[in-house]
């Protein structure tokens, strides 16, 4: 009775707050599209109320599920965090409203720190173990529950086999895994789609009879335009040989229908995976379907180097792009034509590489103009971004979903940020770097934002995690598992790098210079990066389309042949790609 009363009180508190959150949501919408992190919270609450009503309705046949009380506690914390994020949000002077982006106030850091203290752990792990992904559509919720179950089992095998029948243990193990995440695990679970049984058997089987020709090609590296490390500025021109004569070059996968392309268009694709995992091969599950429905327009998917810091991957994408537009006879030999139109396409991290490539190309064009040279550089006509990240260093309402998201949780997000900006994976990797910025003053603006937003919260997680004698696979300590002062200093260094215009796609110079390029964004209501896409759409000066699908999470393309809803979302992506190519 006491727990039931607590549940009623918690639900009433949440209910009373919803009208104000809905007002914030309406104020933050892009045009008439009701989609942002505030709406996400409202939708999650609605799903939770359905769970409560179902439990009450079935009380005669089975006992009331008291674990729902713990879920309500988490949603209360979620609510309070949403409200405090709103208080800290930046002002959008163009519309005289508040943005979805917010720096992080210290008082909220303390709040997180208090909440995630020892006796509150069970509240979060209850969601992971008993109600994981309850906000998603049934098909994807089922698939992700299987995936997270496998993650829990693999994490401490064979002891963790009890996760099969013990949901409390499953939730606890998943929580430990996410708060200890580094580039080894759980990312190795994401790489299941790289297994040959998937890439060589299932992918061709699902796309049998598509009339596609697929091949692996190696694009030669150019040495004229070099992207230096972040501290040395923007792209630089080197007066050396144009292309390397040795080495295999950048590996790519070429997918092309046997029907000849009618308009000399090329789709240049960059896959996602947090810069840590995945390849074009594992993304062919949907790429083959797309390639067979764009009238012979080829898709060239770049297999950029993984597990390396900026700018290595971006340099490889630039090299591939410049070769494709170079007029080299080998381009026509490979594609059957020299492209007169290029559409960039990418999901998640690949989307960031695509849009920041535009910033590099813009700077190359400016260098040509400054030297009074003819600008014959073909610029991308369109960008199709799927659940893309545009900004590394701000807190947003949708990002708060990472507190209960069982796959794209905050631990993995921290791992991705540390790797791409600094190339750090483990605590020991920062040893040399810390000597460089020890006692170095960092501007206040560079230490506010997304990752610092969870610094003390996740520091409490890390303090608890250090007490665990055996971590996943005996892995080394993640870089963010250190004392709080050192952690904040590390974040400050990451934030400073994350503001580089080739990493932060929200920089004003890029947005104002590319208004002639059409942009198509596709994301979901339950994507932790939803607000990134909404704010980008609101800021973009040119033609832009934003689609937000329901019931799906970040990475839905990987499930498109197992989930009807994910397949429909993939079809929307295909439709936008066709539109970008110029079908209608």
C-alpha cells in the first residue's frame, strides 16, 4: 500500500508538470513538427502510464508490479533534469525563444551526484532489467531486449548466464557494463554485424534478385589538401604530387544496379558506429536495397579507419571525394561516368563526417578564390543525414534519454567523444596528455556542455564501479574513471577540441556558407541525438527537410529487415535519397 501510494504521488507530480513541458516543447519545435527532447519525455510518460494502467487492470489475475514505483522515481529525476536543463538553455535571439542546447549548471551536477548515490542504483537497473525500451515499438523493443540480454551474458561469461532468468542480475550487469564502457566493450557487441555469416550470407540472401553489382575498390590517397591536427587550424594546401603511387588507398564498397545511371550522379556514403565499429559491409543490409531503387545511381561507401582520432577518418573521406571529382580517367572507368552531381549520405558518426566534409570543401574553395584561381571544385548538391550528431559539447533534453537508454548510454557516448577528439580509450592514455594541459587555463565556455553535464553524475558511477573487482573482460579502466577534478579537466580539453569547425557542424560559418545545398535529416522521437537534428534544422539557412519517425531508437537502420517499423523508416530514408538525387 505504501508503494502504491508513492506511485500515485509520483505520477501526480509528473502529470502536473506536463502542461509546462508541453509549452516548452511547442516553443522548441521546428516549424509544425512536434519533435524534440521535451516531446520525447512526454511520450515516455504516456508509455509509462500505459504500463501502470495495464498492471492495475490485470491486478485480479496477477499481483501489482511494484517495480513500477522505481520506474516512477527515475522519471521524476528525468523530469527534474529536464526542467533544470530548460533553465540553463541558451537564448535563440532569432526567434526570441530558448534553444534546445544548454551549458551545464553546477547545481544540477550535484543533483545527479546525490541521486546516483548507492541506495538509488536499483531504480535505474530496474528499467534495464524489467522495463528496458518500454517506450519503443514492440518489434524493436523485442530485438533490443535480445541484444542487451546477449550483452549482459557476454560481459561476465559464464557467470552471467544467470541473466537469462534473473532480470535483476541482468539489469545490474547492464548498468555496470554501460558505466564501464570503453572502446573494447560493449562496442564489440555492436560488431556482431561484421561477422561473415551476416556480411557474406545474410545480406546477399535478403537482397537476392536485386540486380546489383557489388565490389571492393581502393581509392588512391591525394597529398595536396591536408587536414592538420586540431591545434593547427584548418585544411592546408601542400604542393606535392597529387596522388600517392603506392599503397592500396582508402577501401570502399561500390554498389551499383546493372541499369545504367541516367544523370551521372554519385551517392557518397559514410557509415555510422561511433568512429569505433562497423563498416560499409555491415551496412549493406539497407544499402543494397537503396542501391537497387535509385535507377542505377551508384553508392560508394567509404570504409574509413576506425579507432583513431580526428582528423584521420575525415582526411580519408576528403581523399575519396576529391578523387571522385578529379576528372581522373579511372573515375569514369570505375563508375562509367565522371560525376556531375554528388549526394552525401551518412548515419550517426558517418553523418558528422559528411557534413564536416562540406566545411573542409568550403575552405578549399575559399583558398582557390583567395589565390584568384578558377574554382572548378564540384560541391555536393545535397546531404542526407540519418540520426546524425552535429554537436559534441552541449546538453539537450533528448540527450537525457541516455540515462535510461540500454545501448546508446552515456558511458558509450563518453567513449566515442574521447576517442574522436583525443584518441584516448583508457585512463592511462591521458597520462601524457595531462602533462600538456596541466595548469593550463581553459575558458569557461569550453567546459560547459554535453559531457560535463554528466560529469559528477557519472563520476559517482565510476566511484562505485572501481569497487567492482572484476570488470568486463578484465578491461582497462575507461578514461573517465578517475577522480572528479581530473575528470573535469579531461572534459575541458575534449570540449576545446570539439569546438573545432571540422568537428562542430553547428558553427555559424559553415551554416551560412552552404545555403545552396539541400539537406534531408531523418531521426526518431527516441534518438538521443534528436535535438541535434532539430536545432540544426532550425539554424540551416537553405532548403531542409526533417523527418522524425516514431517508436524507434538511434541505429534503427540495422533492424530494418527484422522490424516492420524500422523498414518503414528505412523507406523514408530511401525516399529522401531519391529526392536528393532528383527523382521528384
